[in-house]
């Protein structure tokens, strides 16, 4: 017998791991398998790459023995204290999975007083062993899952479970906890209790906050089975009296105990006892951690408070709400028969919420084995509920369930795309990074999933606008080209319909080199299909904003692919013309392409009877676009002539277009007159820039010509007429007229200036006689038009006040020069005559 005793003494000193007997109940039994042989050490040393962490360094454990469960778990990190357990986050040696190790320090052991008798002397060790024994035999999604059985070392007792996030008290007192999460957590507890009563035939016996664990997936699960009992008969469970003679920690929590447990001579109870405990726990949760019964382990106080539960419920009625308060009044009734069953409690109106139902189904989605049923829930039920669920619940429950249950199921990617895109579209910016792993998964699967690709194409703008991920953006560009080149017309339609929403994010190089060539391959897709052509024109209109002078030429060819003469197609092309002009008309350089791809279809559309009968507004709109294009072509024609004349003028030093006047005085130093035009301008400045010429007229340099018959506003018409009046002497509007016409124009201006400033009527009459009667009549008409032009440049205040005395006209340089010449010749002739 001495040898075994020496073995028992040396085992704790070497720090070996001992395994407690799982069959131990309440009585203390010496651990049978606490002796470790030499083979045990060999087995420990054979574990490959087993990281061993010193307890004193990785946790607050200060024992001299080995770390708890060191054979199977490593990297222990203290997480929290829950009841009499200290909980550590850890990693499993095999598989490196997250887990939690629950450790009880033997120094904290509490024993019953010896005066109760040997048959009733038990300690906290016995309760722990009994709890783990019960927990090992319960397997349910709402029961804490035990991953490693109880083990005992010199200083600790420990076992491992699934990873635990926190205790219920910390979660409930957290102000950020959404009310929907509270409802969901309560329902999870109700589900677990329903399993215990109906399937396991077990009474929990101590349903308190310390008995509820919150796992890493934010699921509320039941533990703490130290006082659980099995049914002797249907719905009949043994009960034990609560006594002052035992320490409170060795008995159920008095504040959550049903009154019938304390009745004199009571030996059995029903499941209604757990229902009462559940009601007290629900009130504690909704009250933010405030106890409904706070007896402080005093039986007299307990009985007083229990007799006033109606008043206690009234104090927290605002937190409970009317529906839950009425239900709690029945649950906490002293009459056992009035209390509802756990199943009925889950059906009360307080829990009748579509969002709550969707989250419950999401928690249990792993138990749904029918793919069609699972797909319908994700794409329909959950998608309808997602907009009504708060953002905190999205990232605390919905996304973790996706990661846990669906990340490795590519066939479920399309059903969850709608919820994911809604979350991405509406979440706060600091949460966007949490969506990247899922979006990348979807983009990688898109080329192989037709439905997924179609949805992404039509909702791609959210990816560019919200995500800012180069990998995702590159995948999006590839998906667009792949879909446009596909033989599936539905994918082509989705790609075309999605282009207007992402056009502003597409690189110009991608549009020119890849997108436009892909669009040019769509004639079979567009053939005699008006809706498809209309979708393409909408896409081209959006893409036109991204094109420069060189790339816009390629876009014109794409417009010609929509060759239908339907009024809506003609009107859509008209809108593209107006958009091009309003955005940047300087891009419209090629007159030939403008005529072929834009002007011709619109002119043909005007001849179509359907357009005129379709809508008068559409007809006028197309007609306006035709006028705009004609003005653009006219402007380009004059620009070409100006360039040619400018080249010719460089070889002439004589009388080419008033060359002497250009040399003698520059109009750039003359006062400018700003005249705004109603029609869109084709230069960088939206206003017409005119200069006051030397003969007192306005010359419009570099601006476009407009005919007298063009329709516009009054202001535009005035600017057009002013421009036309000065065309003869304008440098930028020179045409191959005869020199005689130019001299007559000069003479008309000169005569008009003299008549206004010097009142030399005789000179005008002499000039008229010399030119002949016909020229005299033309001269008077032109003189009148010149006066009209002068009148238009005057201040409007003068017209409003005709009595106001006008200051004398200020002579300009040109009229002074002419006047001096006339006086000089007159004096010379007078001297010769005399």
C-alpha cells in the first residue's frame, strides 16, 4: 500500500493532468485515475508542436502546476468571471479552433458545515462535477455545448466549451443593446427551457443570470445545471428545501426560486416552478439588471416581496410594455395553475414580430436541409425584414450567421446577395470594411453564377460608390465585358441597363479600349428591339459625359446601332444631342460624323408621321436639336474658313480685310460689350464677346453666326442682329465679297458717323448724288439700319426717360480722322477757289 501512496504524492509535484470521474454525483469520491504513469508523460511529449504557455504569464492563474487542459488547448487569455468560474479564451491544439476554458480554483472551494451530518456534507466540488455531468448529456442549440470533459489538477478544476463572449449581466447593462436583440435572447432561453421540459424531462431548478452564457455568435445559451433534476413522473420533479444552515452558494438563488419550493412539507414541484424563475429572469433582463425580488438570502424578506409582486411589476411597467406586463402577471402568479407553459409564453403578442421571426429562422438555418426552402428564406423573408432591423443587429447577428453558416456554400450566394447589398448601401462608413470579405466572395463567384452576375450588373453602382476596393472594381469591369460578349440576352440586357448607373466611375481608357468595342458587337441583340435600343441610348448618354474629343468619335458609331425609326428612339437621340452640347460642345469637331450619326437620324425622324402624332413636345424637341446641330455645323464651317483666310492673310501686306485698320488701331483696346445669348454657346465662355469697332458698331469676333429666322429669346435675337449688322466690317466674318461691297460698307458707316456727330447733311447729299440714285436709296436704307444698331447699344434708361437730356455723342477715332480729312480738303478747295 506504500507504493500507491508515494505515487499519489508525487503526481501533483510533476504537474501532470488528471481527469475526474464523469460518474461522480454528489458524494466525494477519490479520483481513481489521478495516477499518471510513465506512459502518460510519453503521450504528452508526442503531441506535435504543442504550444505550452505558462499560467503565470498567460493568465492570472498563480498555481505551480500545469496549465488547465494544456494537452488540448493553448494560448489561454483571461476573458471574464462568470459565477464561480473564471473563463479564458483559448485555441484547440488540433484544428486551432476558438474555445473557452472554464477554470475553478480549488482555493475557492466551499464546504457544507460538518454539523449537518456525514450524509449531507458536500462542497462546491460536488456541484461542479454534477453540473458538468448533466451538461455533457444535453445536446441542443440553446444549451451550452461542452467540448472537453472535466479535468482536475493540483490547483484547478477545468473543462472546455464553445467560445463564450460574455455573461448576461454585462450584455443586459450595455446601453447599445437593441430591444430586438433582447427579445431574441429571451426567446432563445424559452426555446432551451422548452427542450428541457418536453424532451429532456428535466427541471433546471436555478434559472438565474449566472446560468445564461452569451456565446461568440451572440447566442444566449443555458448552463448552470448544478441543481437540475430529472422527472420522477410526468411533470413531477423532486425539490429540496432552502435552508439557512447551508451557505447560499451551495443552494439555488433565493431571488429566482418559485414560492412552492419553500412551502412546508413540499417534496415535488412541476415545470411551473421553472416558469416562475423564467418570469423573474425576464423582468431582470428588461429592467436592465435590477432584481424584481431582492431578498438578500433572507426567507422573511422573500415572502414579503413575493406577496407584493403586482406592485413590483407596476414599477417596471414602462420597461416591459403593456403586452409583456400582462403576460408576466400570469407567469409570476402564486397560483401554479394560472402560470402558462413555456411553449405558450413564446406565443404571446410581445414576440409577434416579423423581424424577430426572421432572426430566429436565421439562427436555425443550419438545421434547414432543403436548399429551396433555405434559398426562399434568405431572398424573400430575410430580405423583407432587413430594412426594419437596426444596423447594430446587422453586424452583431446577421453577418456573423452568414459567416458561420453560408460562407462555404456557393449555391447560397445569390439568395443572400439582396440582404448583403442592402446592408452595404445603408450601413455607416465605419462598418463598410466588414462587408469586403463577402463582396469579394460574390465577385469571384459571379462569372460562374448567371443569376448572381445579373443582380450584380444591375446594382453595381453601390460597389463603386461605397466599397472603394480595387479588387472588386477590377472584377466589376471584367463582369461588364463578359456579360456584353455573352450569348445570353438576359445578361446582355442586365449589363446595358446597369451602365448608366456606373458610367461616372468607369475609366476613360476602359470605355475606349474595351467597352465601346464590346458595344459594337451588339447588333444581333439590338435588331428591331425598341426597348433594348432605348436602354442602350440611355447608357450611351451617360457614357458621353466621360468621353473626350477623341473618344466621343467612337461613341457616335454606337449611337447608329439604334437604327429604329420609332418616336422614342428619335427623341432619345435628340436628348443625347442636347446633352452633348450642354456638357461640352467643343468635343463636336467632326462635321461629317455629326451629319451621319446625329443629324441624319433626326431629320429622318422629323419626316416620320409617328413622331408628329406621338407628342407635339417631342416633335419640337427634336426640331430644336436639329437646329442646334445645324448651328454647330455652321460654326465649324466658319471656323474652317477663318483658318484658311488667316493663312492667306499671312502672305498679303496690302489691303486684305482692312489690314491698315488692324495695324493702325487694335480693337482689343476698345471697350467690350457683354451680350448673353439664350442659346448654348460653343466656346468656353457662355456669353458672346463683342467689341466696339472704330466706326461705332459692335463686332462679334469668334462667335457663331445665326440667321434672322432662328427662334430664340429676345436677348438672343438682339445679339444675333447686332452680330449681323457688323458682319461686313468684322474681321472674323470675312467672306469673298467684292471690294466694292466692302468700300460701300465703310462709306455707309463713315457717312452715318458724320451725320450723327457733325450734322454734315450737305456732304451726305453730295455723296449720294455721286453714287447715283440707286446707290442713294441703298445708302439711306443702310444708314437707317446703322442707326437702329446704334439705338440698340444705348442705355435702356434713356428709352425710359425721353425727356432726359442726352449728352453729345463722343466721337471715336475713326470719325475724327474722317472729319479732319474732310475739313482739310474743304479748306484747300476753298483757298484754290478764292
